[in-house]
């Protein structure tokens, strides 16, 4: 029986932030017909105009148990085909007529009581019940208690992270622990604004469809087998990563839609035993490879930039940071990228091994997409311009954030993005708020001597075991990595622990640049530990193709494999580069 293959294409027109939409309550039924594309009209409540965007619904009969997967064109699909019940169409509603039912009523606002009590309690216990060391001032100890309470709230989430960080900032001002100008000083931090602008670049990739086009080319070139598909998607993400600095945007906006299309066309359905035919393996492979793609380039993930900023506050200045980062990461990251799909193919094999028709269908998909649009060419040129300035910025005297600002200005002037796109990128503005709070507090803890005091305490403890600096390096790196089981955010982990662990490395005699880069690389690798360890983790787990026990099992196994590759290959490579 022939199956159809339809690759998801991101809509080129994104509704403005003022538009309101509600999910249909109707439960669509399963269909035995081929996949079909249903077009849903999105109508903005703020204007009478409407835009049409494609909402893909897939329906496929189950395949006979075979190891070979074939495809056929979906253009002749029956118009009566209905969507699977796990996909719901988005229907527009006017703000004047939308009346939510009781079941759709908004959840009660305010903080969650138990997480609130625990988070505040941690700060109060440290402030009033833990004896203050004589080496630490009262203001420093008070700031530490507020910082720990803030971190606890970011983990337990009594409020959204931005709101909770604002409460921590307010507390530091009300208690006169920090002056207003000092507390808000980090909002002018260049690195934080570089991170914010990176979210806008990622939106440009999704809006223009450029990321989707690049990934589809690799399906065409390498997609004759399931393993080839995995390598095609992995390589395409590595190429997109330096110019699309959001792992979550890459996962949700480009790669998961393609993986779902491939899986559904092969009869591999989420939440079903058939998930292991194709979808489970592709999701796991892309998820585990993403950390290495993010570690390969400085601009491939927001947390990378934050790590180097925190390192700079401890006096570690890395010359030509983009080039230095890439040189140190290149060999171990590329080895891991090449090994990951094959290792997972052996320890977590897909039931479907061959996909002979995928390249032809990807070629047809590209034909339907048409030639590269003007906006895509502008996006390509702008990102090449920005990356060039990131690489040679030090020599030219152009800061990384200025390069990003120039790139965003080009996209705005030429209409690839409009200001509504930037305003509606809520994650960027939320990141600005809570990153600035964490960076500001972490910087003041360093200035007040807290980080130095903590690192000296740990260094003395390690000294009692007579550990050499390489042994201390291994212990601290492992501790930093596996503590992430307690965190639901890579950037939250960096804000909470990066400075402290880096100071511990320095106090233990670890070479400064090696310590700073290794911790930063680890920050990317632990993003695949669990289903909550990063933004892309939530995206891939939410697709429904991977069971929770498999997420934890594969996450632990690949953590060990990455440690072997990065520890073995990396140590030799870093010695060659003169990092120690």
C-alpha cells in the first residue's frame, strides 16, 4: 500500500500580536484516507482583513509490518479525508463574539501557594537562620538569600519566570540591598540584548520558510534510508544553528514539523505503538544531536553568550570569542554529531529502515515551494553579513551586539520582519526581563565577594582529597552537568551556577579559558537529559512520539557517550590548541 508524504511548510504570513484565536472544541475523527491539507482562515480581531494559512491534517491507514517505506504524491487525496483526533484546527473568533464556556474559563491567577511558600522560605532560612560567615558582609548575605529565593522560584514556578524575577528585583531594592540604578544596571547589558535580537533572527527564519527549505534539501539529498534522513536533519541543523540562535525555535519551527510529516506518512503515529516505526527514532536523534549543534557555535544558543559574559565578570576575557569558541568546540562537537544518529540507530532502532521515495517527494516539495523568494535571499545575505561581523568583529572594532543590531535593522528596512513581529516575540522580552535580573544579581554577588568565598570553601574541601587540577576539573564538570536534573532551563542553570562553578575551577587551579569554555559546552549538552531540561526537550517530548522512560534512559546513556567523546577527543584537541 502506498503512502503519501507531505512536508510541513511554515506560513509566510504570521498574524499580528493583537489577533485572537480559539481552539475548536470539535473532536475530529480518524480517517482511513490519505493525508490532505485543510486551509483554515485566521481573521484578526483588530481589522477586517484576514489571512489564510495552511493547517496540515494527516490521516493514514496503518502499514503492513514491513521494513521498507514507500511514498506517493498526495495531490490526489480524497477531499473527504478527516484529521487525526490528536490534531485540532485553529478557528478564528472575533473579540466581540468570543464567549468562553465554563470549561474554557481562564485559570485562577496569582501565585501557586506551595511553590511560593517553599521559594520564599528558602530565602528567609538563609537570611535569618543560617549563620553568616565572618568573611561576608550583611548586605552580601542578604543578597545571597534573595538570589537563592529567586532561583528556587525559577525552578518551582510559583509565578512565570519573568514575574518571579521582577519580584526578586523589587525585594532587593525595597530591602535596600541594592540601589535602584544598580539593580537595573544589567538591563543595558550588551550580551542580553544580543540574546533578545537572536530571537528575532529565529523568527525571520521561520517566517520566510528558509529553515524549512534548507532542511528539505537535506531530506532530498540523504533521505533514502531512515539513518540517512536522520543525518540529513542533523547536518541541516548544524548549518542553520549559527544564524538561528534559538534551539527551541529550530526544534518547533523547522525540524519537528518535518519529522512529524515523515513519521505520519509512514504510518508512525504519536501515542501509538506505531510511533517506534519512525517517529520515535527521528525525534530522539534530532533531540540528542541538537546539544552538539548548539555547542559548536557561540551564536547557536542564547546561553552561550551569557556564559562568556559571566566569565568576563570573573576576569576571563577570551580574544576573538566567536572564532575561539568554534576552534575549541569543532572536533569534539563534530565527532559527537557524526556518532549520535548511528549510536541511537543501534540502541534505539526504528522499525522502518528504508525510505526510498523520500528524496523524490522532497524534490517535489521544493518544486511546490517555488524558487527562493526575495525575503529568503535577504535573510541569507543578512545572516552571512552578521556572522561575518561576529567572526571578524574584534579586528574591525564592531561589537557582536552592534552586528546583530545592524542585521535586524536590515530585516526591518527591507520588510522581512516588521515591528509587530518583534513586539509579538514574547519569549524575547520575557528573556530580557529575567536574564537581566539574574545577570545583575550574579554580578553583584561577585562584586560583594560571595562567589569568591564559596569557591574558596569548595577548593579547600577538594584540597583535603589531594586532587590534582585535572581530577578537580572532572569532578566539578560532572557535578555541574548532573545538577541539571534539578533545573527546567539551561539559561536558569547558567544564571544560578555558572559563576560559582567557574570560580571553583579557578580556585582548584584549572586553566581559566579551559574552565570557562568547558562549562559552557556542558550547558548545551545537558539540554537533552530529560523532557524538561530545555525548551527543545519540551518540544520533542510534546510531539508524543517518545515515552517518558525512554527520554530518561536515552538521556543518561547519551550523557555518558558525550562525556567520553568530549572528554577523550576534547582533552587531546584542547591540549593541541594550547588551552592547558
